[in-house]
C-alpha cells in the first residue's frame, strides 16, 4: 500500500532526515479517508491475488486521517477477495464501531485486539498488515525464525517476535505484544 513509504520520501530527502513523524505527517497530509479506504481495500485484493490470505483470517488496518485513534478494519466474515472500500468498518481504539461498513458484519475480536494494541502504542504506524501466508506460517513455525540466508531475507528489515499464546482475544496480552514489538 503506497502510503508514506520511506522509499518515496528518501528520493527527496536524505535518510537521516526521514523520521517517523515525517512519515506520519506526509501520510496524513496527502490522504483523505476516502483515499485510505480505497487503498486498504486494494491491499486486501492484492493479498488475495498473491495467496497471502487464509479464509477470513488476517487483517489490514489503517489509521483514518484527521481522526485520532480511529482506524479501518475488515468486517468479520468476508474473504479478502470480497472486501471493498465501502465494506470496511471504522473502529476507534477502544473497540467502538464508529461507522459500520455496508456489509453490516461485526469486527473480528482477535483482529481488533492485535491492531488496536499496535495503533495505541505506536502513533507513528499508519498501516498494519497481518496475514497467514503459507510461507510466513512455515517460517514462524521454525525455532530459528527468519534466517538471513538469501538476498530476499535481508529485504524484510528488523523483525520482532511474539510467542503465540492462542487466539488473541485477551487484552492483557496487548502489553506483552507491544513490548515484543519494540521499535521495529
């Protein structure tokens, strides 16, 4: 999703001057809620087309420009290939539905708990993508995690690990998740 990519910013500024605040500022300045809705829906379709979806599980969220602590999330029950801009649900950081999408489906509790924890702790992060792609599942099942043994493994950048504790519905796990995420 091309929203305030650091690669775009680095064309006009040196990497030393590109801060997290700069990225957030550019993201919020140039995009409307309508634009972000469309970008998130497009991201769901791209995930589906690339085989990075597993049934109705996984989530992509993005902050709503101009609205503090509000983000778009997929409605629970639609496949990634079925999600449209108008079906996305607008939810606040406390889990209140601000605007239900056209599907009238609710929000997946595990998706909300995961994404709200990160959005709450890291105001510099505008978009979060979580999927169950087969390759990612295979890597996460290995005790050694992602090994830097190929050029493409180095593209990922810093990686954080959080031990699986079951389906993430317990808000007490949010603290441990955020702690494990750190600044990555």
